[in-house]
C-alpha cells in the first residue's frame, strides 16, 4: 500500500509548540515544506535508488532564501537558530540527503568561513556560496580518525607563499563536486589544527594533488555522495588559511553550532515516520479491522508520540538557548544524543508497523530509518556524546 510522505491530518504537535512560532516562522515552514512536497518527494526515491543527488533542484534551493541559514550579511538570510532548526526539520521530514546538502554547504562549509574567516575572506567566498553559485564541503574526518578526529594526520607545511597539504579524508559530503573545500590539517610549524580553503581552478577542475571519488555501496543517505579524498602535495595559497583558525578548538566551535541542527534533523525524520505510521495504522486492515484498533499498536503509537514530543521540547529549548548565546557544548551533546537515539528507535518502530510493506521505498519510511543509522553517528556518535556529558556530570574525562 502506497502512502504520501507526510499527512497533515495527523497531530504530531501534541503540546502545541506552534504557539511559540511567529508568522515569519510559519511562512518559512510553509515555503520549505512546499518545496519538499512539490519538488523533492516525487523524485527522491528514484535518486535514492541510483545513489545520485538531484542537482536540478539546486536553483530552486537557491530561491528558498535559506542558504547560509543563521549567517548575517553576505547575501545570507540571517535566520534565528529556531528558524535554522525548523529548516533542517522540514527538509529531513522529506529526505535526509536533501537536508545534508544544505547542512554541509550552509552549516559546515559556510559556517566555518563565517566563524573563522577574516572580513576579506568572508566577502570573497560567502556571497557566491549564498547564491549557490559555488558549493562548499567540510573535510575533517579521515580514514583512521573519526571519533578521535583530534588526532588527524593530514599535514600542512608552509612553503613560500603556499601551504603544501598531504593526507587523506573520508566521508566528506560533496567533497568530489564542491567548488570550495574546507580542509582541516595540522600545521607542521606548531602542530596546531587549522582550516585551509581549497578552490577549484577556473576551468572547474581541482588543483594537482587533490583527488576525490564518491564512496559507493552505502545503505543510507544514498541520494547524496560522500567522498574519499587523497591529498598529495596540494598547494594552497597562504591567504586561504582561515584567519581565525588556530587550533582544534575551532573545529569544536564550528561543530557546536551545527550539532544542535543535527538534533532537528533527527526530529524531522521522527516526525515523518510517526505521521506515516499513524496513517498506515488507520488504513491497514488485518483480521477484519484496521490495525490501529489493536492495543499493541495503540501502545506503540502512544510511546512514539511521547518520544517525539520530548524531542520537540529539547529542540525548541536548545534553539532558545542558542539564540541567546547560552548553549553549552554539553547541552548540544545532550540534544544530539537523545534525539539521535529516540528518532532511530521511532523510525524502526514505524517501519515495523508497516510489516513487509515498510521495506518498500514507495512507502518512504525505509529512507528515514536508514538515514537515522547515519544521523546518530555523524558529528559525534551517541557514545561520544554520552562521554562528553559524563565528563560534565562527574568532572572526570573518560577519553583523551
């Protein structure tokens, strides 16, 4: 049985958090939701199956007025953190790969330049990125360094007026197509991790020493590619070192601004899965009655709604703290850890409610389930987030 991606007759706002939104917030939701329902949902399963991104949507993305999200100026919309979260929720409610496109470009790549770049660097790169004339990527993770990215081995050596970069990166979203790649490398002069901006040549090729290929065979986030990158003697102008990137702490500063947005992504997947499950339970007949009439199904839906509501409350409060400049790293970690775990479970329960029909792409829930297998891992696994919280709780660090 085929269902639509979401169903607005399902009440997924049980504590009426819509009361906290203003007309601008609601208009933003309507704009992004309209884009998802009209342009994304009808084609996304096709692109998921062939593991490719629908690049024809990029111009429509640019028209939404969301690129650059919370960045002020430089052609960016200057959204509040609540609005930034709502964008992530609505995009993810449609598809995780579509949200990842914006999260990588606006949150990680543009966010790094905005947070760590000089005024000249921001003016040089951000306006074109805000118009989606240039795509950005964020190259931190390495083949041997995921959770312990602080130990990254990619090196940068100053040679005249250029830095020479050597190393490898893995799982880099848009890393094989981006016009600008933020490469995090260890400066051999002081052993500090810093950010260097790679730019494509004028003819659209990458400079010598940079080789990137899309990783294939993924079970999730299939409609967007992540790259394996090899860097060998890559020369980057010294002026492309982000001026305010001085240590690994700056990596943390960037991720702290985006980690809460990942919580909103989890909420988007959970919302879609819950709504799909409720609609299916109402319509699916077994043993002569809709399965929604059975106690086990109602119990499961009630617990799904409780977890969904808890995720909403955490996301809204996190956004409020962030808009006040009061969100701590530990608070962001709690939001990411809790929503990642709960949304993963909720999506699994929704898929289970569909029975065998749940594995069909046409019913949409399978994409949300497999995407949550990724979301609960990236920007810090649930285990690492728990250890960050454990350090805050006990005053003792359980990891280096």
